[in-house]
């Protein structure tokens, strides 16, 4: 399966400060941003997962039936 990657116009990398180098893509239902200049990556977790993991430190993973 090929990942569909899109560049974010006007975005600046928080690590190297390069502009227009960030690409956005989905991987295993997780939104990810990667800088093509320095390789910096950031994952955007689902708000429900983040809230759940902050309230309970016992979360190991997330099961999504298909």
C-alpha cells in the first residue's frame, strides 16, 4: 500500500526552521508530519486516545477491530 503524502504550504519545521518542507501523511490511522529537510517527525494522536492515556497510565496500545 502506497502512502499518500501532502506538503503543508507555509509550514515551518520546529527543529530546523526550514519553510515548506513538512509533509503530512496517515500511517496506521495515525496522522504524521515529517520534515524532508532534517527528518524531524511528529505524530498526532486521536484526542480520545490522548485523553485516555493521560488519565490512566495503564494504556499499552489501542485495538481497532477491522
